[in-house]
C-alpha cells in the first residue's frame, strides 16, 4: 500500500510506499480520506499512465489502469479548490491535521 499526505494548503507530497501490479491484474484502488475532492495523475514505469483522475471527498475509486504492469505512483495530488482545503479536517490537531490519499493493488 502507498499513500500521499495532503497538507493544510491542499498540496500533496511525495508518495510513500509502493504499489506494483503484475500479470493481468491491472486494478488499483485509490482512497480519498479528505473532506474535499482531489485530482491526481497515475504514473507507471513508462510515464504518465492515467491523468487528471478526480475523486470526491471521502470516496474511493477502483481503476483499471491503461499502462503495463509494474510499479505505480500517484503524482500531482491536490485538492480541486486550492488552499485551505483540509482546514477543520481533524479537531484533535486544531483542525489542520495533514490527511492522506491511499492507493493499493486490487486483487
């Protein structure tokens, strides 16, 4: 499993962890735990595989990616409405806790 942390400015960092697809299993699940819609690009070993993916707040997407099998990363992860996107997300952290977008291999 892999994840990207989205900070309180609505910008995602570098992916931590790996997701590798193999054989005919080309499905990944991407989970948005933020309280706003996000967009991202999915990159495989040959570059951008699927671009401008959008996932609504607190939802997930099962995606059959278009590229070959191998390691996949989420890039350009951001909220769709810019700054202050996750303000108020977690009351324990004063409403500004960094939140995550997860990806894992399905199957």
